[in-house]
């Protein structure tokens, strides 16, 4: 089911900005239109472009918010999410827990 | 006369004329409108739905710019589970399954799940789940939930400590049946708080409640009270409340959440109690009738969900699995049907996600 859902109507997660839009829907109860506008503004691109894999592949690497292909040295996991926190001006629970483990 | 390839609710391919498809669209939307006392689809909506269903292409999709968020349920079980979950029977670790969904399948969110996918069996192994959550959160980027069904049936005999309401009703022990449901609902709410607060403490982005109300109205109330407790304990947790059906079954009949009887609530009413409990996202459901056509099922589903999104104050991610959201009830849902249902839900029902 994952493939037809993505191909028919999905944003594509970290292939584009789907994870970022999802975070705004869940953290701020934003409807999809508002969430896309918020993310697009933070990324400095249009709401059409945030679901464009071509644009987002380079932009995600530049912003260090995680890429869908494996690039040695580019942040993923907690490091990428810490950069997403700054980009979207939100707190992410796993990052908070990680910081709480540091001395 | 031109005929179009389409599907029945069990997935079988059939040929139908435009007149037959339009007749089923009209009957499907009228059925939903009559049941829930909501508006039927407009003529323009029905014409657009016909265009989607009769599209000559094998797969269809939304217009660029109209993409929505895909929230996934059942976690790794879609790979590791058996055919009961349309699982592939491919054994793999939960980390690998999560990263495959994130990096190969375009998932916007994903989740960790227990093999039984129910709240109750998670309690004794919560430390294992917390450890795995911490490990996967270190690697994953997309929002990563814990997911489970409230599945209050597990609290009734012979699996649980409370008398089975159906058995008690057969013995005309109506009051005992209702009391049993209420006790089970309180137990479920306590378990949700126990499991939910611990998994959030392990770094989970949130909790996905799948098939709320599957054991009836008391299951729904127990879940909503659990959600309310979880929201109070974890104000920033992402909470998704997904339902089991288009109407809450009244097995108890009069049990309430915050003064609202939940039996018989439809999606446009269910979303209001979910909001009140503290959900961030609501997952409305409409089940598929296998004896009816895709046109009938999809028109009916879109009617329920459109009425829900019209009144919702929070995003709605409609359930679009096997046998819900207009999709045929079969293990291998045909992609022509799945993609048509997606497009209709986004472009007619205005959902925020799937």
C-alpha cells in the first residue's frame, strides 16, 4: 500500500519536505495548507516546490536536515532533527531527551 | 455504449457504463447523507468523482501542489506480519523497517509497533519498547510514533479480567454487561496512560491510536479518557486518534465522554470528541461494502469524510487501508482503485493527510 499511496498523493517524506509538513500538522494542529505555507516560508521556496524532490534533495543537504540518499558526513537522525528544530522553530521530543542525557 | 473498467468492493474487476457508475455514486452519497444526516455530494463533486473513477489510466494522482501527509499505521508489521495484516512475512528488525519506510517508501511519518499491535500486551515489555524507541530515534529523521490498537476486547473473558458484555447480554444481565464495559474502559484508559507516558519519555514523537472503538462505545470512551490523560501528562506529544468505523457501535449504549454519548457518532461528530480529548490529528474511517462497487463505496466514504473535514479544527488523516476509505476489501488492493481513492479523498473530501 505504501507505494501507490506515495505515488498518488504523498509528499514523499524526506525525499521532499513531507516530514517537515507532518511536524507542523502534529505539533501545531495546522491544516495541510497552513502547514505547507509555514514550511515553505521557512525554507524560502514556494508551496509547490516543497514537494519537489529535485529541489528538496539539494536544499536538505545544504540545510543539513537529512537526505534521502546516504551521504557520508551529512547529518541524519538526532543531528538532522536538531537542525530541523532550529529551521522550523519547534522542539522535537527525541532531541530534548538527547540533550537531557548530556552532562 | 462505452464501458469503463472499475472495481467491486471485494476488488474484482468489472465493466460499468457511465450511467451505472453515476447511479452508484448517487446511491453511495445518499446512503451516507441519510445515515449521518450530513450533506450529500454536490453535482459538481459527483461529476468529478466520475472523472476520477473512469480515468483511462491505470493509476491517477493529485495535481502537483496538492500532495498531503501520509501517516503510517501498523509500523513494521506491513513487512513482518502475516496476511491478516496484509503483511509480507519478511522478517526484519524494527530499525530496518522504519528506515526503509523513511528512505525508500516516501513515508512522512512512521511508528514502532508490538507484534500484537495492542495496548495491553505492551505493558509487561514496556522497557524493551522504550529501549528500541531510543535506538531508532537516534537514527530516524521523520516523526516516529508508537502505534497500537486500544483493542478493548482483550480486557474481556476469556482473555481479560472482565465479563464479556455479549455473553452477559445473552443471559439478560444488561446492567452487569454495562458495568463490565465501564470497568474495562477505565482499565484501558489506565493502560494507555502507562504505556503512552513511558514511550514518550523514551523520545517518541507521539502516539497513534489505531481502530479506536473497535470493541464498541466503551472502547471509544476508554481510549478518549486515555488520550486525555496522556495529553495532560505530555502536553507536546503528537497524538493521532484513528477510528475503527464510520459509526461507533453502541454495545454499552449510553457511556459518555465529557457528557457526550459516543454510541452512534459519525466522523463529523467523532472528530469533536477527539479534539476535546487532546488529539492533534483525527483519522476518520468509512468501511467498504464488498457487495457494492468502487463508485458506491468511494462516494459514500468521501461524503462522510468531507463532512468531517468541514467541521474539524484539527487536521484529518483519513484511513485508506484494505477495506476502508473506499478501497476494496482484499489483501492485495489493486493500485488503480487505491490511487483513485487517494485522489478523491484529497481533491473532493479535502483531507489533510492519509
